[in-house]
């Protein structure tokens, strides 16, 4: 029985150090994630409001990716097999990606349109026979007001179709 106590104490000391290292890794990941968020958001300070919004979304994504990587590293340091967790997350991501293909495609297209600004709010555009004024651009749809109705055009359609833009009376092809 005397031999069990030294082994227990050594094991507790070893686990304590692993736990402290894991906490250090998470604190480091949190600091790095906040730094990345601030750097990305500072890039958008002098930009148009829509571009700042895109950079804010990208900075949040970077923040969570860095935290997830830190958590996986910390769990690995504690001796937890993270390969199964990463594989499960990959399969869940694949299933969600396939199930949400169109909404994700529209959101990515919306981000690209907000960042690159092929047209702006108030511009008159023609796409697929629809001629009207751009009322709103969000992540999923672009709202175009025609003389008779309001048309919601999915952003993926706007990104993959030929658009004619009328700015100040001058019609210009875009995309």
C-alpha cells in the first residue's frame, strides 16, 4: 500500500501540469483570436460601411476558427483523442454543407457583392430581363424595385449572370 501513494502523487502532479498547459493554450488561443479580430476589423476602418460589415463577419469567423483550433490542441494536451472529434466535426460539416449548399452559396455571393460592390444601392440594373433599382443587398437576396413590383434575386444568380448597370444615364456591362 505504501507504493500506491507515490504513484498517485506523481500521476496527480503530471495531470496538474497537463491541465495548466491546456489552460495556457486556451488563454493563448483567446489572446491570438482577439488580436486577429482586431487586426481584421482595423483593415476596414477607412472603407465603405458595407465593406466594414464584410470584414466584421470575416473577423468573427477567424476568431471562432482560432478558438476551435486552440480547444482541439488543449484537449490533445490533456490526453483526449481529438482525431475522433475532428473526424466527427468534418462529417457534420460535410452533411451541413450539402444540406445548405444554396443558402451558403447565396451568403458567400452576398459577401462578395458587398465587398467588391459591382453595383450600389440606388443603381438601376438589368438582369435576366428584369430592369429596376437596387433597393437592398443582403447576404441571401438583392431586392430590385421595378415599376410594378419588388423582385428578390438570389445573389448567386447575380454573380453568375450578365448585368447591365445604369449609373447617371450611362449603361455599363458588369460581371
